[in-house]
C-alpha cells in the first residue's frame, strides 16, 4: 500500500482526501483547520502537527494549497519540504499558481533528488466530491505514470499536459476561456430578457447551436434554467468569483512575462475585479447579476 502525505484540506482538498481514504489508501494529513482534520481523521487518516510530519517517510505527497505564496512557503520556505525531507519523494502539487513559482519548485525538487509534478485540476467542489475532476499534469512522463493510479481515484479525466509547468499552463488557459465564456453567456441572457425572450427558450436553442459551451450547457448563469447549479441556488459558490479573478490574473501575468497581448483576458479580469469588489464569495456565474446592474444604469 502506498503511504501518502496530504497537505491542504480546504474545499477541494478535503473531499479529495476522503475519496482516497474510501479507496483504501493510507493518508497522513495536515491542515490549519481542526474541523477538516477531524473529518479526515474520522474517515481513517492519521493526523499530524506539521507539514514535515505529514510528508516524512511517505512515497508520495499531495498538496492542495490556496495559492503561490503558500506553495512557496511549504516547498521552499524556512521549513520547506524539498530541503527537509530526505527520502526521495514524488510531490503532486494540485494548486493553481503562477508559472514562475511552479518553475522554481520544479528546479528545487530536482536539485534535492525529488520528483515533482504540477497537477492543477478542474471540476470544482462537486467534481472533488464525486471524484470526477480533470487533472492536468506537467512533468516527466515517468512521474506522470507514477502518480496516474492515484489521480484516477480522485478524477475522471487525467492528462499529461507536457513538461514542467505545462499543467499550470493548461489550467490557466482553460480558465481564461471559462471566465470569458461566462461573461459572454451572461450578456446573452441579459439581452434575451431585454428583448422579451425567455431564458429557458434561449437555453433550449443555444445549447444545441453554435453558442453552446460548458458555461451554458452545464453551468448556466441564468436562475431557474438548470437545477443544481449555483445560479438556481442564490449563486452559492462552487467556484467563487475571487478564484476566477485569481486565475485570470495568473493568465494576465503569464502573458505579460512573455510580452503577449490578451485584450479579452484583461477585459474579463477588470470585470471580475469590479464584481469581486462587491462580493467575491459568490459563485463566478453570479457575474450575470453584476452585468445586469451595468445595463440598468
């Protein structure tokens, strides 16, 4: 049986860890939340008091952290795992972070004799709970093959995106499209309503026409069109507007570093920033509500 360290039991990390435990895997866990630790411990995980304790002696270590600053601290900080852990370990980093940080951790991991893959995911909290996440893996082919069986216990679609940082690149580009699609979809529903066309009729037509997209067909931002979507549940977040803003910012930063111009990305980032200034904890599909306020002014 593989011994796994698991660091980060947030909205995504906890259900991922629970799926591994339900599959019979042996986990040593760490998080700042005592409540999350208790839930995972009840399910069979071994609780630890530091990230180093969670990672020491394990075959693999999974990290699911809020962002680049936390990844830098956990891997490269004063008590960074890459220097402190002596046994060669495969680190599976599932956070969505900036390209520069991702590259730095890859380099440091190799220097200390570890294996490292950047493994961001898509699918939201429901995907994490249902083990249907999409994982985009950046790193060596042999390291991808090594972590594949574990990822299949947490996800449905597992892709080797390519070399180091390519998993992050795939995630940033994917969410760039998602953020822009959601704004366009929301504007279409606003215009339809103003023209007297019902949201359900627009959905019925566009979901099988050239306007079809995941934002429309699966995650429709108009309330009452699809059941079990945030829009039909007062925009309770599956993926917050703040998280979307973070990913659009990462895309804009990556583009700036290589002197690429992405006008739609920058526009979408500005719109989500204004939305987040009002309530960034709503689901990102709630951008429809913010856009409505603009059209009424």
